[in-house]
C-alpha cells in the first residue's frame, strides 16, 4: 500500500514539475528540518509555490499538507503571501512516509513532495568472539550480537583486524543482515596476537564494539579426541589408566599441552557423573590415571580437550574398563520369613537381602553364602546363590545365620541374621496404598501399641510374576506408619503389598493389599449365567475376572436389566460372591440383562443376554397333587388290611415273631408239625414259647476229646450244623438250611435221628444269634446250660456256651432241671418219639 502511494505521488510530482518555464525551475519547493529523523521526534516543513508557476498565474491558491494518505493542519507564514505554507509534525512515528504539498482545487493538485525516514542510531556490537577452524583450510570465524534494538535504517557493519607483530591491518565489510565473518588463513597467524573489533554505522550515527585480543590457536575448537585404551592400574585399587590422542587431522599439534576433561559412569547406570575430572596441561602422548573409583566396577568414559581458554571440543566416543577387584565391604539388609512346624521339626526359612547404602560389591561376579557358622567353611553352609534370596531348612536348634558376599578377591565380613519365629499377633490394620507416579507409591497403615514392637517391614512384589527375585522390602521404625516405596511399577499390573510387624521375639501377622500404580477399565467382562429361576425370581452368577485382565481393583459389579416395555433397572452385586437375584419379574415378558464391571480407573459393559420367567402351571400342580393323594390313600388301605388280616403267613411277613431263646419251647407245634413228628399231646403247655431254630446233626464218629467243645472248632465245621427245625419235617414251611430263621441252639446226635436210641447222651450246643431280640424284651437266657443227669453221662459236661464259670452240679433233682430248661424239655419230647 505504501509503495503504491509513493508511486502515485512521484508521478504527480513529475507531471507538475513538467509544466514549467523554459528555465526548467520547479513549480513548488518543500524544505524540511531533516529527511532522516529520530523515530518519534518533531518534523517541520515549508512549501513555497513560485509566482510564475503556469498552473496558478493570477490565481489565489490555498495550500494544504498531507502525510501519507491523511491531511495535516497548516498555517500560512506570517508576512508572506498565500503561496507559502508551513506545517509542524510534533512526533514522527512512522519509519518512512511522504510529506506532500497540495493546492486545494477540484481535484486537489500536488505541487511538491518530500520523503521522511525515521529510525535509531546503531548499538555497539556485543559478545564479539572468534573461533579458529583447524581443519583444512584453516580459517578464523568471528561473530557478534548486533543488539536488541532494530534501527529501521540501513546499517553497515565492518570487521577490523590488526596483527600486532606485523602491524598488518584488515577491514572486511559484512553483507547486510549478516553478523559474522570468516577471515581467510592468509590474514592471520596461529601463534600471534590479534586485535579484532566491529564497527557499525547508519544515517543517525555509528558505534564500535569492544576490541578483543586473542591468539588464533587459543580460539581453536579441536575435533573430538579418541580414547585408545582403558585398563586397570596394576597393584592400585580403584584406578584406571586412560590412553588417548587427537584426531588424525590434528595429530600435527601433539606437542601442545592441552586441558583434558573426563566424565565417567558405571555400566549399570544411565546417567553420567555430574562431577567432571579436569586434567590441565597434558600432552596427547601421555596417559591419564583416574583413581578413587569403586573396586571391581566397570566404568564407561568419555573425554574432550581444549587449548587454554578455547572452546571445548565435542565429547569423544565411549570406552569402558574395569578396576581391580577387592573383597566386598559393608553390610547387607535382610528380611526373613519362617514357615512350617518350628517346634517339632526343622522350620523352612525364606531369606531376602539387598545391599545397604554402605555396601560395596567391589567385584563383577558376586555370590552370596548363608551359613550357620560365622567363620567361612563348607560345614556350616546352608545356601549359596547369585540371586537376592534363598530358601533352606534351619539345621539343628540354630538361633541365627550369617550372610556374606563373595567375589574373586575375597569374602565380606558376615552379617548376622537372627531367626525370628512367627507370632500370632495381629496389630496391623487399615493398610492403604496411594500411587504418586509410575515409580513411587505411598503406603500407610495403623498399628496397635505393643511394648515389644520394634518396627515394621513393608514387602511388595508383582503378582503376575512368580519369580521371588522380584520381591522387594523396606524396614521402618516403630513410630513410622507410612513409607514411600520406589521402583519401576508397571501401570495396570497388580502388586501385592504387605506390612509385617516386627517384635523382639518374632514377626507378627501381616496385612496385605493389592495395589496398582495406574488403573483403567477391565479388559474383559465375564458372561453372566442363569443359575436357577423360581416363581418371579432369577439368580445370576458369573466367573471371576483373571488377574491379568482386571487392570485395577474391582470396585463393584452392576447388573442392568429391563423388559421390552419397562424402564432399565440396576442391581448392585457383592464383588466377593459374584451373584445377584432379580426379584418380582413379570412372567409374561422377555427380559434383557448385561453386567457392568467397574474399577477405580473405569468400567466396561459385558454382552447382553435374554431370558424369561416361565408361567406357573396350576393345572399341572393340581394333577400332581391329586395323584399323590390317591397314592397315599391306597398305601393306607393296604396297611390297614394287612394289620387286621388273619393270614398268619402274610402277617408274619410284616411282623415276624422273634422269640426269646431263654423262654422258648418246642413242646407244642402246629397241627401239621404234630402229625409229622408224632408228638404226644399230653406234653402240651398252657402258654408255650416257640423256638425259632433248632438244628440236628448226625455224627457217625464219636466226638474226640478235642471236639468236646464244638465252639472251639473251625468255622467250616459249625457254620451249618444239620437241618433246622424250621426246615425239618416238624415245620411245614420248610426252606432248607438257608432259611431266614436264626439258629439259637444246635443238637448233635452220634447216630441218625431215626435210629434206635443210643446209650450215649446227646450233645447240645448253643448258637450265637445274629438277630437281636425285640427291643422291648429283656433276655433271660442263662449264661450256661447243663444237661440232665442221665445214665452213663458225665455230670461235669457243659454244652451251652463257652463260659468257663460253669460249675458242675452233682445230685441235682432231674425234675427241677426239667422244668427250668425248656430246651431240655423239647429234647425229651424227641427222645419219647424215638422210643
């Protein structure tokens, strides 16, 4: 816009100046106080129109002023004609404007113009510095700061040099806008002092920088040096010898004494040491020793060089070296957990350790030894490992173990670790974990006051890693109930954090929580399953989310459900039970439901399922109830008919008669059995007692002395002695020897029961019953039975039972014995029949 206005004004001025007399004088002339002024200063201008200007001969004119595209108030000069006008600009704030003198007409005619520029004088250049380039070709480059203020005017910079030894001066003009200049190699001498300064000037003034005096070689920036070798110094612990040289292009300056700076770091560290090692006035051919380093440690080194106060070179490439090893020093911090039966058996010990702040491994390959003896040796060693933990059984009744670090140079002084047995004391509560960032968490807890409490141990480990080497611990005092634990915590991964109380006599019960450094929504949602439905209720269950997919602590479970017409309902579920019951559902509606799982970092919705409640079938229930009632009535009728039935066989099936062996009698039988056995009815008793089982055994051979007591013989000989009365011709319901009846007595004959009577007496055995008597009856069986005193029979013989307190009775009255023993009376009936 400004350039367009300037062009128009120039054209108008040229046109007006073209209408002039033959002597070629301009029609108007403008005079200003200055065409270049300080920005913001006042400007005064005067416009004079010639009387013989052909455009305004004989005419009255009215002069107006314009600055750029705006008009300025003016006033005629006193005692002058109307063809002279003056204008005053109190503050010229533009950097470049055209001031025009015009004659008011239609249109306005421009009769003269003048360009006015404004700006600032130059500042003296600052921070002049020069840098020598030692590569081919050698050059000296100087640069400076022009200052903070813009001049708005054309400003020229010139660089001036003077070599003091030869008084040789050089001036170099710098291109506009450039604030550096490179001096060629022919205009300077490496080892001679030079005076250098910069001069700047414009239309408002000039300025000169402060001169500097330097030797070009002292302004040289060397190329990065090269480390040739780093090795341990023989017989000097903690020292490294560093050999180095300049770059191949600068080897010709190896005679110079340079300043060397070294920086180191250990191999397991990612940061360089903040303290740099400075070595002054050293030649490249000389090796440098670095001491006071850690023993047996691998170091990585870099170096840089400069000459006197010249700029430092860039850092060299890295090289590494290892100092000589020494025996480990310092103590190890330990944490022990005891499990198993520590009273009767050898307890299981899990021991963790870590270097203390004073510990120094002093070697690269360090192992650890746990021993029950303080002095080194193989006899007391229980564990040896290169890790940070060890599991072993405590031998004998040891109360402490010793932990030592070992490398190729020796063994550290053993750290004593006392065995603290577990104690059932719960003093820790309200353990909370607050993440601070990805590398730290704040653990807080509460504790009951115990006089024997000496401190706490905070243990943490990643739950998704089974390796115990990831377990870390930190000990605190008894008055400290918070701790900031640090480490590389992975976000969205669970960590188990436990707080143990330490007592003088053992370790108390811990409190454990799961913590995350950062949480987000779970990666999956379990599918809800219908466990059961009843009436208008339904029960949902779901599986537990795998630990590696939780991404945070589960906050709650929510089940959302609705039918096709109703609103959405929400039910909160217990996060431990993982079940929920939906109540008061409509049996004629189709429902949809889904599960939402929430953590403290977000929530996730699961898939939707559809379900419905089956309607209650009243007709089916009535039918089932009717069938049940009818069946019950039929059962009652059968029972009643059975109870009042006269059929003895049927009645015996339901209520079998279980006789009392002590009061049993076979004197009276049924009509059928009486006919079969030809018993005489004169032996009937008014109130007979029936014998349930009576066996007869025919023995062809006389019993030996060893067989006098048949109960002492083998089970094979007495398992089924003869046929029972129930299975004999005496009982109509014969069923053989395998009858369900239970034998109570067995009769042994030396001859067949149908043979003529033998002079030898019969043998009677009492059988052990496997069927108990009626619960309401009490057994009155005697402990031992005796036979009748018959002719030719030893009176001392005892046949019923194995009792040894059977004392033979002599001279007993047969009649009295006959009445007291129904078994014998039954046998008497059998004897009568045989007769």
